[in-house]
């Protein structure tokens, strides 16, 4: 069984990379890859909910109008 560190598996994996010096350009590229990965995961989760709930574009319009009405209340 592995050692318990109190860190998540992704934190442990990223810590392994810290021993390597990377250029600012490489660091930026790594950040972009991570951002794209998590954005894709969020998009896929949203699409799954969208399909399960059979939501439509009109639902989004309705929600945005509800939000605006709430903000305009005194």
C-alpha cells in the first residue's frame, strides 16, 4: 500500500515534475494544457447534464432572463 501524504494524486504527480527546471514558455504551455484539459472535462459534464435533462437553448434564454429580473429588484 502507498504512503499516505495528505495530497491528492494529481498533487503528487505534479510534485514529481518540480524537480525539473522548465523555461517560462514551457511553464506557460503546461498551464495551458491543464486549463484546456479541465475546461474539456467541465464541458463534457455540462453536456451530459444538458442531455439528461433534455435542456434546450430556450431554457438558457429563460434562465438568463430570470437572473436579470432578480437583479433588477429593489
